[in-house]
């Protein structure tokens, strides 16, 4: 990708572009190695990026896509508040106001300016999910908050460090308004360390090539990226594409309607998103701020048409959005947003459903809704306080050419589960069962991915449970092109006993759990893609041999007769249903 017009040759442009990407990778490694919370160093519920001095995305690492898409907007908010003249070398700023960051108050952004010889050349930025933010529920994700003020302490571009001098009053305020201050402070310092790492790498590039050359090279990269995006959009058939669904509840209003709809309008190389048919903002916390909603639809489009291209501002700058205020996807302050992830995931799945008509060879069937668990003990009279949060992966939808993936969260980027050994070493919890859960998988020519079953034993008293799930009626894990839909997630308390209790809806707060109690999480499965009767019999046979489906289910779902005899496992081709 050359740049004669910018005065920077093609080789130098690529070195600068990839140098910035490498810098974000180093930032991510720094954060992982220095964080205190397994939600960061294991689950990697964060993102880091480098943006230009005027807050255009230059580079990001692999991570939570919605965070990196929103970080340029976060920096723009800081520039609006302070102005360029109010940003000094050595500053570190913090923001987690959902209406500035696009998600919920637990996702805290930390960013710093990068100066070289007195010139502002860029910003290094990170967003990370804190273990606690001081809201009404330990660990956040309040399922029944009614305004943003209940959800935690809110930062709006205050300076943690001003010109190299720590703002001790602000640090002290944070420490006295969160339930696990050692963890929160450690994670905050890890975010600062990551930004410092990125700043040093940007300075090194600018010192070697000149800040003007770095800026010019990235201007060219962004312009070329925008041109390629426009060309790719022009290849999509013109038309209006749309999809809709509804959520079960908002946690507060039992009579509310929670419909989400997205439309994609394509004409030539121009593309416009709209949200006609989406319900007004909810009383409960399922609302998704506008920055997050726009970021969700933008990133899905980028993922479909340029999936392997390193992300920069050019992938998004020419896309159009029609989004009036006051909807589930454009709430106004102080509407609560703590359970924003349900709508985020829903928008991603709706985009895939809508564009499956235009891009049938690229769009998978539906996957599981966001699902996770929290255990906590806050009162020291019951034992050492702790907060443990874990999103649980599950099954995503079957694809046009292969079965759906397992152990993923489609809206969560590359987030893995917390390893059993880490959890058991740090918290009074024991994993008694961790296995694939194929019972929730949707059949198809390419079946959906599997759910996961993970059982926790509570080892001490005073422990409370919270968990998150949604779309148990209008499932996200819908089959496509004739595939069967998957089944949603569920939580089972005391499985296999007389006191067994099954929950498919979100519970605000449950407990305290008795010592020795078993809590079983069963994450949802992916929907199938294509007619199950067209599935390759050898794939069906492999699933039977691996114990994913029974011989009876192979016959019922796929019309394939599997025989086990002295010759081993085989398919009876003569009895296969046509």
C-alpha cells in the first residue's frame, strides 16, 4: 500500500502501519502480565488501541471489538472536555460513563497523550472490565437498576495523573468506593502500564521516521482502506435488508416490549444503517448506548467483507447511520445500561441474519446469547471478601461450509474461560464438572457449536450468586437455511437433588449459598445451517462415535442409520433416509 501523495514510500508506510499494530500487541501483553483480576489476565475482557492526535483509529490488538471501536469516541470526548490546550504531556485520563464509552459502567477506559518534542502525535488507550465499580450489585451487571447512578462510580475524563503528578484525591476516592480495592487498583495500574508501553512504541516510530511521516502514512492507509471498503460494499447486491427480534425482559418492567430491529440499505458503494421498529429505551438496564450500537453494526460489516484486514478508521468513516435518540439502542442519560451486552449480541446476530440474504456464503446461523456467572462474598464476617466473574462460552452457529465453533462468545472477541486451576487457587470454589453440552446444539447440514456444562461447588459459607442470560423465548441461536435452532442457556442449582431449581431468566441476587452447594451452568448451543438431511453421513457418524449424539438422534435428526457391530461403527447407506 504505497503513498506517493503523502510523501512516504510504500515500504515505510507498511513498516509504520505494522509497527503500530505490533505496539498494540505489546500493550495487550503488558496488561495481561500485570493485571490482578482473572477477568483480564485470563478472560482478556479488554481492548487496547492507538489513535491519532485527532482521535482516529490507527491500530488495535485482537480483543473485544466493541471496546476498540468505541475508544476513538472516548478520546474525542476527552478532547471536547479539555481541548487540545488542556491535554499535557504526562496526563492520564479515565472515563467509564456509558454515554461516553458505549457499553456499561464497569468497562473503564484509561488513555494518555503521546508527545514528541512538545508535539501531540497520538493517544494510547485501553478499556478493561473492572472487578467492581461500586454499584448496587457486587461486580456490576445489575439486572434491575433503574438509572445509571445505581450502577457505580462514574468517571468523565478526569485526570488520574496530571502532567506526571498523580491525582491522589481521585485515587483515594476510587479505593474507598469499590469492594475489592487491591484488585481494582492493580488493574488500573496495569491499564496505565499498557498505555505507557504503547506510548513508548509510538515515540520510537516517530523518532525514527518523523511524526509527520507517521501521520501521513496512516492518513494514506485510512484513505486506501475506505476506498477498498467502498469497493467491497459495491459488490453487495443493492437492496434493503433487515431483521428483528425481542428480548424476554428488562429486569424491571414486566409489561414492557423490548423489540430490536436493524435495517441495512445498500445502493452502489453507499451503505446506511437504521433501526426502525426498535422499542423505546427500557426502564431496566438492558439499554445499549448509541456509541456501542453503532460500533456493533459497523464491526459486523467489517468482519463480513474485510475479515482479515487490520482495523483502522477507514473501515468505518464513510458508513451512514440513522438513529433517533431515546431507543433501546440510543438511550439518554440517566437510563441504566448495565446489562447492555444482551442488545450488543442481539445486534450482531441481527446483522448476520439481515445480510445472509445478500451474502449467503459468509453468514453463519445464530449463536448463544451472552451468558456468565458471578460469585461473591462481601461481608468480612462471613470470610475473606472476593468477587469472581466469568463469562462462559458456548455454541455459535453452523457456517456455510463447516460446523459452528464451540467455546466462543460472538460479541466477546477472543475471550476464553477462566482455567479451573486459576479459579480454584484464588477463590473458595471447586469445579466438579466441565464438559461439552451437545444437547443444546441445533442440527443442520452444518450443525451448531456445542454448549458447555460447568459445575461449581461452593466451598465456604456466605457466598452469593448472580448470573446473566436472555433470549430464552426468541432465541439468538436461530437456525438458518433450513437448520434447526439451538437451545438457550440455563443455570441449575443443586442438580439431581430434590431441591433442584432451574433458572432460565436473570436473577438479581441469589444466596447465600450453603457450603457444599452445586451450581451448574449450561450454556446455549448454536443453530444449524442448512437442511439436516443433507448432512454428510460421515460427519453424523463421527458425532455418534464421539458421543455428541446418540444412534437414535442420528436417525431422527439426520435420517442416518448408524450401526455398531463386530466390524465397528459404520453408516448403513441402504437405510439412509433420502
